[in-house]
């Protein structure tokens, strides 16, 4: 048997009675959950909708926690043992990782025929080497001079909640970017580096864009059957770029583009104040919806914990589906492979 799995169609397999919500086509599956773009309901049998309603009352109510988007990162086949492996990621509508789905939640079909229990399907990504490089980039310009102890405390809280396979590097910036601690997974080493950050004699220049450019190449994301590298940049700032006038926000964005042309994951913890320039920071973090604003310094620690929680969720959202194909034809074939999640409210082909 030699399967050539060339098509991975990510559909919903939910069988629901009632109505669905027709939001039309959308090239970007990420939507704001508290402002769903829903425009009326249609017959669910038509499949011309992007969400399936769970209340047939005209309200188009749907389960936001179950509106999931799957992405495929490859299919591999071992013909001799008829083993098929599919590497996927599952996220919710706002791009947050969804982990913990059991194998029973996934439905697999080859050429339109559902794979049964005899396929011995399993779901796990633990066999793939996994790295979570995380860069902490902290604004230590003079405007935060009285707040450095709280910034260090919030940073330590994030470190205390890191995952085992998460490597953290710490940089600070004002007019220049300085490496405080290179990538390590040793929490004690990271905390000691944070403790050593100076708390006085800070400069009044903020080279935000330059600092982002300086750290942009410290990692490259990779998702394959052989290795997963799932990195993030976490920025803290209370101000705006006021150093090199030749640098623009687009320069920072371009620097953060990965080898695949996609923007690397960026989270921003912004401290409200008269100098805060929200627009560029929101532009930087658009891909993750990761702009968090603290009304005062006491809220920074919780924001750092929330960001770390999102990083952890994304790391847990990769699934390696493995099953035994019923196809025994020894000739090379091009087979259609469909993977679905039961009860998925997102019924678009994404």
C-alpha cells in the first residue's frame, strides 16, 4: 500500500438540527468574539454559513468556545504499515490555542468514508521535539524609573509560570538594546538576571523600533513532523518610539516577518500614560490580538500572566493525529483526506 495524501480538507463534522449563521466568505477566520459578524440565519443543510447556531430562535446563538479553526502542517505516510500522520493546530476564533481535545473529538475520512475504530487512531504531539523561545523586551527608559521594582516583579511572575520546554531571553532597552539573559529554560537563572536589572540612572530616549529590530532574528518559527519551534516576543512599554527618526513602525514589522513571510507572534503589555502611543503597538500585536493595556503598574503582573497563559495555550494546541489506513492497494494513489472536529460551531472550510 502506498498512499499519497495530497488533500487535507478541514471541515466540520457536526450534525446539528436547526439554523446556522451566514457570515459570508471571509479570508481571515479570526473574529472578535464579543462582536460576532453575524448577518441572519440560513438552513444548516445548505452549508452556506460560517457558524452553526445552537438555538433555533432566530438569534443565531452559537457556542463561542467551540468555534474552532484547524490548520494543517503536513501529512506523512508509512506505506509498509499503512500509518498516516497528520500534524494540525487548533485555535479559537481570536487565534488562541485550544489544547486537550481527545481523539474522540476528531473525525477522519478517506475519500469520503469515515475511518472506524479499527484504525487505532491516536492524538498527541509529544513525540515531536518542541521548543518555545520567548523574548522579553522591557522598556527601561527614564519614564519608568520609579516603577522598575514592579516591572521586575511582574517579569518574575511570568518566569515562574513558564513551561518546561520554554526558553526565555531577556532584553531591556532605552536608547540602546541590552541583553540581560540569553535563552535558557532555567528559571533560577532568569530570576537572578531580572533581580540584577538596574533601577536608577535610566535614559530618557526610547528606541522601541530599533529594539524590536535588534531581537527580531533571535529565533525562527518552524512547524514540521521533525520539530516545532513556536516563539513569541513580549514587549513592555509605557511610551512611544522617540529615538532614531529614520525608523518607522513598518521597519519593525518587516523585521519580525518569519522565513514564511508571516508575522511572528508579538504580545504587548502597555502601561497607560501621557506618552503611550497605542496605534503602532496595536499594529505590532495584531496577529495575536495581543495588545494588553494596564491602567496602572499594579495591573502589569496580571497582564504578564495572561500573556504567558496564551503562550502556553498555543504550545498545547498542536495535534499529531496518527491512524492506520484501511486502504491496502499497493499502487501509488492520490487520496482525499478529511479531518473534522465534532461539534465545531465554525463550519467554514478553515
